[in-house]
């Protein structure tokens, strides 16, 4: 009887948690949606603007598909561990490096290089605790991307990946912290460091 009672309580507890999660996920928070939209729009817009107006037409290699997936996380799911700076920046850069390396080792074996780049990037991100799902796409793009992307070699890690990642990250820091209801990064360590430096500068300026 005791075992059955415990099991029943456990099932009821999980049912209540499930109902709460479903309820919370279905709530319409227009403020949250507004800041998610604005952050993503500005972040991707800045990269697209640079690509469209400040790069020669034949050098357009700043906007890549994986940035769209990253934007979902860093603007729309800012509390997710996968959206935090270590994961976002580290995952993108490591995956880009792995993708380029795999392509250089086997440029003509796409049936092998494509899955190898994605699978390796996943394992490396897991090992380094930088798991960021769009990183898999970043690695894949290095292998199956346009001729322009492939010709970049390891510069692909710097631009578009690092350059675009920095733009999205800075935009996320600004728009995800413009309201008291949102805070990014979640652990706050990065923000505390920045605010501490800003505070020290203000105090030294005032004195």
C-alpha cells in the first residue's frame, strides 16, 4: 500500500509539473515577444546591412544561415544554457574551425566530410561545455557552402563567424537587458564584470 501511495503521489506531482510547464509555455507575453523581435531584427539587420552596403558584391560572406538559428536562442530563449555566451561564442568558433579543417582534409568526399564535420563539432562542443546547436550548421556550411565560403579557408572562422557572432552578442547584451524582466547572460557574471568596470570608471572620473 505504501509503495502504491508513493507511486500515486509521484505521478500526481509530475502531472502538476507538466500542466504548469505547458501552461507557462502557452502564455502570451507580448513584452517578451517584442524584445525578442527587436533584438533579432537589429542583430541580423546589422549583419545584413554590412553585407549589402559595405562589402563588395563579390565578397558577400558575412551573413550565414546558422546565425538565424543562433538568434532564436540568444533573443528568444535567453534563459537556455545553450544560449549563454560561452556556448554561443565558443560553440560557433569551434564548429567553424572544425568545419574548415574537415573540408581541407577531404574536399572531394562530401558524403564523408559533411557528417564528419557535424558529428565532430558536436562531440568537441560537448567536451568543452560549449554546446550550441547552430554550431553544427556552422560546421556544415564550411563544407557545403558556396565557392566563396570554401575559398576563405580558416579566415571563415574570423569572418563571417567571429564577426557575425560578436555583432549578435553585443546586440543581445543591449536588447536583452533593456527591461527588468529580462537578463542576459542568466548567471550575471559577465554583466557584473562589465558593471563593475563601468562603476570604477565613473568613480575615478568623478574624483
